C-alpha cells in the first residue's frame, strides 16, 4: 500500500508516517504544504491520503476540493483542530471520507486508516480469502490450507496488493509504484525476486497454483482453473 501524509507540523507528520510504515506495511510520502501535497496527490497513485486542514500555500479544504474536482477517488482522512459542526459538514461535502480532531490517538488514526484502505478496495472485512489462501490484513498473517506461512515484509506487501485485486493482472510498474515511496529506485528485478519467494512459499506444496506470471503483462493471484487462460500464464 502507498500513503501520502500532507501535514505542515514536521514532527507530527513524521510520527504519523512512521506509524503507518510500521503498522500497515505502507510506503509513505510526506508533503509539508498544500502546494506540494496537491502535486504529489495528482502525480502518483495512492491508497490513502492523510490531510491536515490548516496548511500553508493551499489550505487542506481547497486542496481537497481541487483533488475531487479533478476526479480522484482515493480515500482521504482529514486531520483537523476544528470540531465545529459547520467545519465537519464542509469537509464531508468537499469529499473527505473521514476526519480526526487534533489531538488524536495514533492507534485510532491507524484503525481508521486501515478501514479506509479496505473500503477503498471494496473490502469490508480484514480477512481476504482466495481459494484456500487467507490473509489477515490486521495481523498481517497468511495461511494456506490452515497452515501458517512466514513471509518477509515486502513479500507480504506484494501478496496483499495482489489479493486486493483477485484475478486482475497487475503490472510490474504498478507494483513498484504502490510498494515504494516517492524516492524509490527502479531496481530491475526486485519484483521478480518477491514473486519467486511467494511462489516458493505459497504454491510449492500445493497442487493448485495461485501466483501467476503473464509474460509482458504482469502478475496475478488466481487459481489455475480460473479465467484468462488465453493469456498463456507462466
């Protein structure tokens, strides 16, 4: 997952970003003003935006209005020092998906962030099931046919991203954009390494293979007997 935090209080922004990285396995970018925040939000794909209301250059409310006006659907969690009813109504009307009043508990922010990410992907339960494979997105635990599977943090992130799009073919570029922050480097074979590890840990002992490679297109999480046979997967 990839998250953008737009917050001008540097210490708070870094604390929020660190908590998101540690507890949601997300790549996190930070912008310290509304102008930079809007640029990043519109130029990169994100699974969630955490947006402060009081920002220099462009206010959070104006940023949100422009972002939604341009057709972007990414869930937005607003951080606001204002609790007045009119402010909350304005936020929701501008396209905010949820809000937290400052000061807030980081645990509550994490819970709301996870819920918004799941909702944005059409998942209302933290448990994702594909055939006999189960992913617990809260505990970040993986089981296949009831047996616990130990994954590295990056292997888990690749698997979770594919699991949110069962049956879809996801390109290598899309995976890189969602797994790494704005400063990511385009290592040529890093995704292939993660896919290889996942295939060994998840598919090696099972007669039904789930980790699939479509040459020249990308990767997919789907059973061998599912659709898309014409794409000649590896």
